[in-house]
C-alpha cells in the first residue's frame, strides 16, 4: 500500500526498542521515554525526506 500511495513505510515501529527491558514499561510492550526517543528517530528517518 505504501508503494501504491508513494508514502514511506516503517516495517517495525519498535525497532531497537522491543525486547529491551530498559526501554519498555513493565508490560514489555509500551516504551518508556528513552524508548519513545528511538521510535521518534525511526519514524523521522522515514518522514524527513518528504519535507
């Protein structure tokens, strides 16, 4: 779909965060602040070229 719409695709939003206890809340899924910084960087790398 991203190719069809010519939009960036982030295959795994939690790349570099998932399964790292120091970056996630006790549920092991939702990031903590430092984890969100990594998520934001991952998304930014995909979106920045569109600007």
